[in-house]
């Protein structure tokens, strides 16, 4: 046998030995995995009957994997079950400890998708806790580990979720702090990477818009609204579009631009409808009804195809009745509805803030009808008719006069409204003077043109 033959046989022999070692190692690994799997399912059987045994056996699964110097899927699952058990038995401190340990598995022990889905479901459970401080603790440890593994996308997603919880519970100071953190994670809006995070950036904008809307900070609301409109995004989620349009409507309501507010609320309603958000859809429909009552175009909010199915919805029944009374210019019925349904109608800050304008508009419309046959009428008489004070009547008449909806003057001495009267002769003379003035104006224009 020559050297070449010897070397070949030796290599071949070593290769077989290595393969056998690898197979043995795989068998050992498979054996550990099978043991962990069996122990895991055995522990699950004790969850409902013997919590201590279940926790002990889940811990055995975790320790067996650790002894094998490898964090695996069964240890991850065991920690999930452990966290759930502690939560179920009102042990949030122990739940937080096991959850922290679970988070150390997400980078290598399980697939990215399975890890993210598991975290999402766990965060849902934590969100049901009554103590916002404890909820924040669970979210914060999640954010910390995501920052360590540099998963910015999921980090923003979790941060937004926590921010929405703060919004729902009225924790505006916490929300403001969280928004600063979220904006810090966002790339510059003009950078190339901004498009990659465009959805998250717009969700941050939407969250801040909602905060300023709830706190009625119109100045900041307008500022963020205008900034959000500059974002160049090809496709926005309907829920985000709905929020932006809602805030546009609130801004226009604050500036008494009723027609623009009506358009914004209608678009917001359509967006929430598309997103399947029933709760916000009804809330925005209430705003649309309010804007339609204040807008003088006479548009019925239920003439829209999308809103017709909601005309009999019990949540807006009182507002529907108010619309009918308003269209009939029945101020007595309007006030009765508000008195009897004040809690359901005025429970929303925006409606409560603007309902005075609705009543004022209804009284103004009624005044127009009442004063039509009179050349002179006392403000005291008008006040009784529309169930308010003489001072309020004088204020409303002044607005109508300034808006050129009524032609007259208020006599402060006699406390009467006096309508201006034009005799046929006055009308002819007025027309003649107007024609003469127009002729002079045309002659002057021609003279200047010739001189030039």
C-alpha cells in the first residue's frame, strides 16, 4: 500500500467517525428536545388544577434547556405559560419577572414572526390590567429589549400601542412623554428612509392629533395638522385618514367654518366606515350632524348614502330629533330635547362646546320668521317668543343686521326693533341715482382712456 492509499483510507475513516459523532450529538439534541416537549405538555395539564406543580414543571423545561446550553422553543413556550399563570392568579410582579426572561429568547430561540406574534398577544393581556403603571412597566421592558436587538420597526409599533393606551385612559402627560420618544425614533421627514417608516410616522402624527383634540388644544392641533398634511405618502390607512380629517373638522369648527367642518367630518365618517371602526364612526356622525345644523346650506346629514342606515341608531336618536326640530325652526322643541337628553347629547366635549351655537342659530332663524310681518316689534315680546332674554334678542338682531339678513335698526330707548321701509317713490329714486352714478363712472373711464 503506498502513502496515497494510506492517507485516503485514513481520511475516509475519520470522516465516518465525524459523521457518527455528529449523529450522536443530533440524537442527544433530539432527545433533549423530545424530553422538553413531553415535560411541557405534561405541565400544561396541571394549569387548571395545580398551579404550583405546573409552574415547577415549566421551570424544569427551562432548566433542562439551559443545562443543554441552548435556549429553545420549549423554554420560550414554558415562560409564556408561566407569565400567563402569574397574571391569571394576580401576581403581576412574578409575571413581569418571567416575561423579562422570555424576552431574552426572542432573538435566537424562535423565529422572528413567531416571536413578534407572541409578544403582541402578551401585550394584549397586559393591556387588560387595571394599573396603568404596571401596564407601562411591561411595555417598557419590551421596548428595552427591542432597542437592544435593534428592531426599530417593532419598537415603534409597541410604543404606539402604549401611546394609544395612554390616550384611552386620559394619561396625557405620559402620552406627551411617549410621543417625544416616538418622534425621536422617526427618521427625518425629508430623508430617503422616511418612506420606509411612513406608516409609523403618520400614526405618530395621528396619535398627537388625537391628544390635542381631546384636550381642546386648538393651537397645537392646527400646527400638527398642517405639518401632517405635508407628508408625501402615497397610501394612508383609512383609520389615519379618518383621524386627520376629524382634526381638520375640529379646527374648522373652532373657526366657525361650518361648511368646511361638515365636509371634513363627512370624509372622516367615510374613512372610519371603511376601517370598520364602529365606535368612532358613530362619534363622527354626531359631529357631522352638529356641523350640518350650524351650516346654513340646509343639507340634511342623512341625505348622504353612507349615513342613511344610521338614522334609527339609538345612540344618535336624540340628535336626530334635534335636527328635525331645528329644520322646523321649533326652538321650544329643540330646548325640550336638550333638556330631556342633555346627558347623552352633551357627553362629548366638542358637542357641548358648540351646542350654544346651535341654539343661537335656531333662535336667529326663528327671529327672522317672527319679525317678518312687523315694521316695529318690542325685544321683550321677541324674547318671550324664543324663550330667552331681551339682551340676547338684541344681540341676535345685531348679528342678523350685520350679516344683511334683516334690514332694520334697534331703538335702544324704546327697546324695539324697527324695520326699514322703502316706499315705491324711494325705490324709483334709488334706482335713478344708481343708474346716474353708473353712467358717470362709465364716462369717466372713457375720458381717462382717451387722455392716455
